[in-house]
């Protein structure tokens, strides 16, 4: 996806770079969702008309109700639904605001702010952007669909250390029930998190359990519903 870059001035007067999806990408997202919604609405109308002609088919009442709706209304309703889904998708896109002294990441209406001094390195892990603290802990891990080379360039331009890979990659071990060497209570959290991953629960639930592990000094990363972990020595909070 294309990406927009905007230069502004932060309230402190220093140079501020804003990275996010381009306006063209945003329009395309809305258009695709609206078009898909209209198509689904039109298809539902056709299926309902066919369904009521089958005397043996169940749920004739709901099918007749849908079939009675005037033809233009179903595609229109589908378009509105598609627009709503497009707004949700846009709301979940990551926006990065960078200055020489701080980083602000905004996603799903939640903004996280980190000072430059708290960030040891930044890297991309799969589709996730990771900010690493000086104690080896992850300050944050966010889904990021922005162009990785451009994101790397902008972080570097502002004086941050960009790593091509996780400096601690070789320290991760796969979690299995009853894994030894974990802090007290961590195995129970891992178990709950594994169940959430397998049920494909909400991202918020999985993220909340990730944060619980981080408070115990454990970093977790996922690969195909498998959890990998490493420990770190915690320092003070870095989020402002």
C-alpha cells in the first residue's frame, strides 16, 4: 500500500514527520468495501428471490421478507455497511508521528508516546513494528502495513537506531505447557493466551495478555499460533 509522509512542527517546535496510509489508499479502501457491500446486497436479493420459489426450503418467512425489499435498497444497504467496515479498517491503521525527541504511535484511537532516550532500537518483525527498550524489553509491538524501507529511512533521519532484525531473535524459545524457567504465573498466562490464539479471539484480548507477560519480564512473539518467549530485566516505564 502507498504511504503518505507529512512534515510538520511539533508543539515543542522541532521537526515532526507523520507517516500513515496515503489519501489515495484510504479512498481505495472505502471504494472496495462499498463496492463489495453493494455486491453482497445485490446477491442476497437474488438468492432471496430464488429461495422463496423452493417450497421445501426452510426459513421461508425471512426469505420472503428480504425478497419484498425494493431492489435498489439491498445494494444501498450493502454499500453503507461496506463504508462502515472501511471506517473500521481505517481506524485500525497505524499512524506514526516522529520527532527527534519522541515517537507517538496511534492505532484504534489509542496513542502511545515514547521518548527518544527510552528507545534503544526499532525494527520490523514480520508485519509488526517493534520499539525496543534499553533493558531488552519491548516498549510496544504494533501491526504496521506501511512501507518498511520508508519507515526505516524516517526513523534513521530522526536519529533512531534501526535494526534489520530483532537483536534478541536467537534468545527466543518455544513455549509448551509447564515450561521451566518462567516467572511465577507466566505459564498460566501463556496457556490462556494460547487458547485465545487458537479461538482467534479479539486482538485486544491477545494484546492484554502480552502486556501481562511483559509486566512479569517476559517477551512473547507469535508464529502460526505458536508462542515463543524470552525474558528480560525490567526497568522503569517508558510510556509517557
